[in-house]
């Protein structure tokens, strides 16, 4: 088995995020929502604790969208019924 460095792991992770962004419409929508929420939060001067909670929530939403994409891909691989 080939030994991977930490840098390689981050490169693969970024490639996966790029693939999700270019290939999944809903992931792009969620990313744009994140941008708007961050801009709005800066404008209204959100306190530090709320920033932390907001970042955790946005990360959770993006991760859930990626898991949803994985589930859809696996189902598509198993069945062709709805394709």
C-alpha cells in the first residue's frame, strides 16, 4: 500500500470538493447560500460565539449535502429503475 502524506490527503479532499462543486447543482446552491450568509453576518456584526455556531452549522449542512450525494450515487449504481 502506498504511503500518503498529509499534503496528499488535503489535495485529494480538495479534488473531491471541486468535483462536488462542479458536478452537483445543490452543492453549488448551498455554497452560494454560505457566501450570502457570511456577507450578511459581516454587515450586521455578528458576535464571536454566533460566528462559531454559524460556521459549525454551515459546515454541517455542506457535509450533509455531500453525504446525500454519496447516497444518491450508490443508489444509482445499484439500481437503474429511476435513471
